[in-house]
C-alpha cells in the first residue's frame, strides 16, 4: 500500500499545529495506523479504498478529511470554504467525485433539504403548494416543513426539489468505512475525529506500548461488526426507541472479554431504559444478563419495587461482600435491612464504624485556601506537612505498578497516544492483570517496591499515567513518603484503590504530615482532611476516613474556624 510520505513501520507522531494542514497529517496517521495494524480486519475493497486515499492529491485528501470530521454525510458545495487547501475547493470536489469518494447527485429527504437550505431558498420552490394549501406567505420554516411532511415522503435530488436554483449537494460515500477506521483506532465510537485530528498530541508524552496482533481488541472482522451493532443499539436507546425493540437487536454474547464488557454496559443501560418505559420484566432480564458491577444492585432494587422480596433476598443474602466497594457494600446493607423485615429473616448486624478523629483550629484569615492555611500552621521542620489531596497515594501506586498499567493486553491500547489503558475503569481491569499486580504487591513484602518506585520516577519522568500527577512530585517528597509510609500501609491502600478505581481514586484527605525522625511502631505519618466554615465531609471522604480508622492508619478531620472579627469566606 502506498502511503505517500507516511512510514507505517515507524512510530507515528502528531502533526505540528503551525502546519495549516495539520488535521490532514493527523488523519493520515490514523488511516496509516489502521491500514498497518488492522488490514486483516478490513475487506479487500476497504483496504483498496484506504490505499486510494493516499493516492489522492493533497487538496482532495484535505477536503475529504474536513467533511469526514464534520457531522453528517451531506454537504453543500458552496459552504465548503477552506483556504488552506492551496487550490480551489471546486477542483478538489471534482477529483473526489471522479474517484467516487463523493456522490454528486445524492437523494435528499425533506428533513435533509430543510437542514441544508435556508427559508429564503426554500420558499420559491414550495410557494405554489403552500398557496394551494391556504398557508400564509410568511410561514416559518418549521411550520412549512410540518405542512409539507405528509406530501413529500420520498427522497429526491436537489434538482428535483429546487430546480436549477439550489446549490449543489454532495454526499460522502465512505463514511461507514471512516467510522470503522475510527473505531479500530480509538477503540470506541464515543470519541469524534476532533478528539485526535484537531488536537496537538505532541503536547503530551505517551508510554511506548508494544503493539502486537495478540494485544489487539479485535482479532477478527466479525468482532468489529459486533461492536458496531452494539453501538447502533446504544444510539437507538439514546434516541428513545423502545427497549423491547432494541433488545431484539442486541448481539449474542462473545468470547471476547473486551466485547463482553461493552455488552454488559449496553445491557445495563437497556435495563434502565426498560424500567423507565414500564417494561419491568424485560428490565430484570437485561440486568440479570449484564455482568456490569452496577447491574446487580439495580436488579435487587427493581425486585424490591416489584415486591418480589424472596427472590431479592436470595440474591442479596448470598452476595460475596469481598467483591464490593464501600459504596456498594453500603447500598447492599440498606437493601438487606429492608428485605429482612419483608421475608421475616433476622436483619444483618449493622457494621460498626469506628469513630473519626476530629479537631478544630481557630486561625486568622489570610486570603489563602483553608487547606494551605492549615498546612502552613501545622507544618514544622521536624514534621513537614504537604497539600497532596488525591495525588500522593495514587502516584505511588502508578509508579509501583507502571508496567502492569501499561501491559499490552487485548482492548487496553489501540494507538500510540493513550494516557492510560482504555479498560482502566472496566470491571475486569484488575482480574485480567491479576498475576502482574500480584508481582507488584509482592515487592511491598520483599522490600523491592522502593527501588521499583524510584526507578519509574527516574525513567518515566513526564510520561502521562492516569495515576501519576507529575507536578505534585519531587525527589525530596518521594523519599520522605517512602521513608515514612510503611509498606504494609501501601499494600492496604493500593488494594482498596484497585477494588473500585473509579470510586476510590478520589476522597483522600487534603494534607499529609510526616514525622521523619520517628520509627515504627511510632507514628511516622498521618493524613488530615480540612473543612472550612460551612463545609462538610462528602460520602466518599467519609468512607476513606472510616477505612483508615478500621485499618489503624492515622487520619483525622480538621475543622477550621476563623478568629472572631474575621470575615467568613
């Protein structure tokens, strides 16, 4: 396949925004990447089309890229104005029509017509019909369309609609192919072309993950088709289609774990939609078939609303608590308490939560944030305090488990510009990497974790990682943290983090105070959540604080009050 100046075997780079055609360079990167890594998942004609894309003159490639990036597949020729092409748009259009990338005489529905043309342009064509219908001459566009919609149900060419007065319209013939390319590059259809083509990717540094055929999310074309079918189902749900109609179109389960997780999410949303539409039986069926972590609690709540208490109790009472995050365990406990009374079973014992440590400071207002005011007040040379919030523990985890996070497994990485694995927040993120995570955690027991964290800090400096906040770290802080935080505490914290990454990456206390002169079993560090006047703890913060207390990790809440006479912020 000829790819102009694109080198398929080299690692692609992002275009420079100073180049007026930077969007074309980025599009060429996408197409070349897919052509190189996924040619076997494309048909012969699709591969030929991608090859032909690079054979087009640059202005034609750029104009086609502009149209692909925009919404829809229909465009007025007179509205295509891109001076950076370096040649007239009409010349590029002619080339694209000759090469069959564009249809120069597409059939338009009435909706298409009213979307593409103005009221002034439409009135002359429909004036006789509107006059015959007894409509006012100054009828608004929406009213005009409503009058005409029952008369014109077929699609017609622009000439048939407007005679010779209508500006020409073209349709992109290959939008489905570009959608397929977009899916295989991004790993989803949620991201638009603008997410890649119109950003300066060179602003970030990305981990160089090894791309192999074994690590691809799609191993055969049918799997791409399955994803596209599921995406159609989701779009139908979003458009308000009846859940029962969408249910009939949901693809069968796949043996591809990555596709399975996507199907689980689709069934979760279908179950929600079915319940909203009064289809409770279907909602239960969809939720029961979904492996999404939110599905079972929703299934229990629906059974409860349907007064099917025995079924709900049988599921809830046998649900392993080890699988649950704190928020999920809390939700399950509330359901069990309600169900116990209905099925005449002993209510489960309420989990005893240890009391939270609290203290109050009254300080003069300085105009700085409450966190920094408390930090500066508490900090001393022998007990320095740092404002870290969610950055420290997450960063230590990201540095320790760097290679595991960026392990090239199917469905994790689709292109060279990922800041982290695409499946990071999916239910099976940990289980698919369990052995590798176990090796990381083993270093917390044999002492190797310190060298592993420091090596990652030194060799990966500045590379994007979903857990590591580089501006918050420095050598001194990292050394202090590793000196003062016991490996056992890191193990405990990291385990909880992995239990539900979406939920547990936030909620850490604002401040960390270190005691570098002390040694275990003395207190070597503590975490402090700061709350100013009128502020209160959020649920996810309470859960972290309760977890700290249950694990014997020093943490407290500082309530800051301003000295009398000072204004409250």
